[in-house]
C-alpha cells in the first residue's frame, strides 16, 4: 500500500510510466552495479523487476525527483520472503524470454543466473530468524540505491530538502519508516556490506540494529523496529 507523502519531490513509481521505470532501472545500475539485479541487465530491471513486480504489488518503489532529474530511489516489499519466487512463478514465460535475450546479448549473464539460486538461498538463511519471529509483520527494505550512504546521485547528496530542512537521504529513510508503519509492519530489514561504514552509520541513526553478520560474505542484516 502506497504511503502518501506531502513532499512533492517524492513520486510513487507508476509501472505504466515508462520514464519512471527506466529512470529507476538506470539509477539501480549506476548506484548498485555489483548487485545481482544490475548484472542481469537493464532489460530485466525495466521489463520485469521495476515493471511487473511493481504492477503486481510484490515490490513498491519511491523516486525522488529534483529539478527535472530522478536522483534517488528506494524499493520495499511487504512480502520480503516470497516476492521474487511468486513473481517468477506467475510470469515464468515472460521472465524466461527476457533472461534469454539478456544472455544472448551478454553471455556472461548466464553465470550470474546460475549463481542467483545460490545467492537467494544464502539470503533466505540469513533472514529466516526474522520470518520465524515476525511472520507477516516484517517488511523488506530492498534497495536504497547508493553504494555509500545517501541513495542519491553524488551531486545531490548534500542537497537540503526544502520541506523538512534535512538531507535527501534523511527524507528517504523517513519515507521507508513511514511506508512500513502505514502497512502495519512491526519491523523491516535490509542487507548491507558490513564494511560500508557510512551507510551503516546512517541506518544506525534510524535505530537500525545488527542482529546477524556473515563473516564469509561480509554482509550484514540490519533490522529496524517500528
């Protein structure tokens, strides 16, 4: 369910809006180049992840637009444990075609795809304790769109928001909290690289705790109580 914001710079992603879908796909690839989703390519992101999954409400996305340019995004899921598997099952033929085309245009993506199942298995094992404890009352903060702290393109990272007089990263973090609160969640979580100290500092500012660390993969699950 969309959380309504009084900030006119914040847009709730409309899956029918080609400009918005392509903008968030490009931001994802620019700001999160090492993610599995980015490695699967623009076609996968723009035709499935940020279109079909948004259409079916498996994920919800907010964009921040400043001076005509999309500069930040966040993506959330109220079904963090099943959104991808449900989406793939429901649209198996479409995703098979998209991935097939993506692999033909870049054969290296086949290796990414083969490793994808293993990555999601590791992901599931890290958050299993949250599912057991909170069941449907937990949300997933999927992407903040930034490798450092802000979730915004570097030029805008220190821009002061005109409404709340805080930085754009703070605006987006407050939006995440409001989104999950309005959707009746007791907590939400995200995955981060544990050496990304600036990002973790920002998350701790909003009372994010670190309940699980994977030393092998240097990743961390950050949990936020609402």
